[in-house]
C-alpha cells in the first residue's frame, strides 16, 4: 500500500508566478537539498514507459481524444514561458533555476516527488502494513518542509507555503490518494459492492474536517471530510472531474496478469496519525474480506448524496436510506463492517501482508475503540481523530470570540491547521503539547525520509538511488534504468514483482558490490 499527497501551495504577497512554476521550485529545492546528504541521485527522472492512465478496470480504455488533459499523466509535464510568468515576470530576475524547471525526481527512500496538476506531490514508497504507511506518508511532510525551508533561504525567491489539505475553499480540490495491491483474480464488481458503503461512511474515522459546505465552501457549518463535496459519481475513471467513489484506473505498476492496483481517490489528507492508520488499516482489512468473499454488501439508495450527507452530519444524528428501504446511521454501517472483519480474522486470520504480523489485531482494536467513543461522546476523540481535533479547536475559538460559522477567521484557522511548518501549523502545535496521539515516533519518521522500507521493492529502488545515483537515469515503480560507464546502451532492471527487491533478497548485494557493473552482474545472475 502507499499514499499520494498533493499539497496545497501558496506564495503570499505575489501573483507573479503560477502554481505550476511554484510547484516545480519545490521539487527543484529538494533536489538541491539532497545534494547535502547521501542521496546522490536527486535528479533521477521518472520512467513513463509502463504508465497507462486511460486503462479502465471494467475492460476498456478511454480514447485519448476524449480524456480530460488532467488525466494524461503518462508523460513529463511541460512548463511553458507563459505559465512561468503570468504578469510579465521573468525567472531570470530572481537569479535561481533559470533553466528548465525540474518536474520529477526519485528519492533515496524509494518515494517520488513531482508536479501533478499544479501541485507538488509526494508519492510514498510501497509498504506492507498500515503503520509503515503512516510513517512514510509523514516522511513526505518532512520532505515538503525541507523544500520550503530551502526556498525561504534562497535570495530573490518568493516564499512558498505548503498545506496538507484538500481544497482551497474556492471550488478547487486536490487529491490525497491511496493505493492497494490486489490479486487480478478478484472481480471488479466485488470490489465495488464490498467497498462503496464502507467508503461512504469512512470519514467518521479518517475525515480531516472542513469549515464550509459545498465545493466553494459557501455553505455554513463544519463537516467531517475535505473531499466529500467534490464527488459526483459512484464508479468511474476520472480523478479530477466527475470524481467517483470507486476509481477504475487500471494501472497496476506490477505484473498485470497477476495484480491490480486499487487506486483510491476518496480519502482526505491526514496529519493525525490515528486517522491515517485507520484509513489504511481498515481499508486493507475490507479488501482482505473482499478477496475472501466475506465482505458485507450494503447498498445505499444514493451513495453520492449519502457520502455528502454523512460528511455534513458532524453530530452523527442522521439516518440514511438503503436500497431495501431500511434507514441506518453511518456509525451502524461501520459497526457492521467491523463485526464482519472481526469474524473474518477470527476464522481465517489475515491472509495478506498489509494486515499480517499482528497489524490486523491492532487495527481491529483501534477501530472498535473509536467507534465506541463516537457512539458515546465523539469529542472524547479530540486526541485521536483529525476531524474531532479540528472541530474541538474551532469550537474553542467560537466560544471565546463569539464567532458564527460564517466568520472568515474560522476558515483561516482551518487553513492554518494544515500548514506543514511546525511553528505555524496548528496541528503541530497540538502535537508538540501532547494533545494528539502518536503511533510512530518522530525519530522513525525522520529515518523514513532517508531510508526506504526493507520489505518491498522500494528497498531496491531507494538503495539504487543512494548507492548508484549518478548512474540512474530513470526509475519508476516497476523499473530502474542505469547508464553504465563506457557502454552505449542503457540497462533497464524490471521491478514488476512488488515483494521482490527487498533487503532480505538484495541487501547483501548492495553491501558487497560497490561498483555498478559488478552489482548488476551479480543481481542478474542471482535473479533477485
């Protein structure tokens, strides 16, 4: 599993440059930052060979001419002179990055940092359990912070602020996506039937909270989710328009006949570790049930409308109509999934590494703990769930300053919550005062900035960047491309098996062979 986070971006006090150019500066700044550390391959570019964003899991491909331009993610973005300066600005005037801006890089921890839809995006390396998903996702926040610090220290550059949120409250939403490896043999219709009701109600645990309702935020009030109001379909291929609850992009980034990558676009960007842990952990358990044929099938009469109604109901009082005419609460639906997951794990155990090795028990326990508290006193979870923590803070400001929900100061508090700078971000201030529960330590997050996970192919990718970075000319989720000294042809190493290339399989090779030709010869001879 893994996360993709698009950060909100803003340059206070200037409108000279557009968001795409500013986002490119974030990537460029982190590339400059890595030159001070062990990762010599900061400028390794992305290999688009196996990208296929228009393939649909329902059995067809969208014609390229019919696709929205934002869907065409299988080629390097091009930044034109017109995009660089909206009002006559000249990059050269700032004396920094006057050449072609960097749009992509592969990191020494196995992650990807790039420009996506005019936002800087950090795509975490593949991990095998929800705690590691939290750890390497949080590492992305430190990567983004390092870039912001570097830009702030660069003379002539505009200051850039990054926010881990999902909307500018002006009708624009940007994504926080999840990815899960699944067997290709699971019928996609089973994924839809097993996941839809779960996703419709999942914001109870992992919503990030939002001031305002509607896509432009003009509706008064607070809601659970940053993303819910931007969804318009039940099932579909798009990710930036007509957003669906279940996304059908069929781009496995692995052996296509064996695996599918479930691309989940409905989640919020989480700073709170418990919410992030539950987002990944409960979804992995539900997918495990779907694979084994034991997932509940709950059908809402109108899933899209229910998704938004659940998000707007922060007091958890509303009932929602099912296809069979019954009325249920969102909390009841989550309890139904939890009971099914407990029975499934008791009968079969967890059959996949996503929730194996004791992680399933930890997920089940935390899931039950928060559902119980949501039924008794949701505000008791202010130290665990993100939307509750944010609401609790907002309510304190409202009470102190007698603010109604239409007070613009509340929107500013919402924004400041997600500022990635610890001295500015309200989440980080609560964390520093011990008011937010930690599930992974600051030390382990800092280590994840520099080191890849050891139990997936991300280990091989990251160590190649660290050890042989100057000779890695391209990389992707399923390949690493080397340029060998004194050889005209490139050497492309396929990494289509996500659980190969681990430390157990390749660690000795990296430790033993410090010269690239010897390393590749040993690697190819050993079939690792």
